[in-house]
C-alpha cells in the first residue's frame, strides 16, 4: 500500500514537472515570435521613414535580452533533469 502511495506521488511530481517544463518552453517560443514580428515591423518603419540606423539598436539590445532568457530557460530545464537523475540514484541506493 505504501508503495502505491509513493508511486502516485512520484507520478504526480513527474506530471507537474512536465507541465512546468512545457510552460517554460511555450513562454520562450512566444517571446521569440514576438521578437520576430515586432522587429520585422520596426525594420519596415526604419527602412521607409529614416536612413535605417536605429533599428539595429532595438534588434541588438532585445536580442541580447532574449538570448539571456533562452539560456535561463533551457538551463533550468537541464537542472530539472539533473535533479530527477539525483532522485533516481537515491532511490536505487535505498
């Protein structure tokens, strides 16, 4: 009976972890799509109404921020994998 309860909790933990990971990925993909759409619009404005210089500042600064968020997102995903591996190893030792 105790084995079933611990398995249910483990399955629930895995389910919650999967939801968290999918939310992180989905949010990052939304940010990338927003980056592409907004910068395409800004490029067109810059090309049509000026000499085409200010667009690159927005593109670069926002790009650096987006890259740092991507690193943060995917490094946290790898951390959860490491945590899961550690928990698995602890279970093996018991």
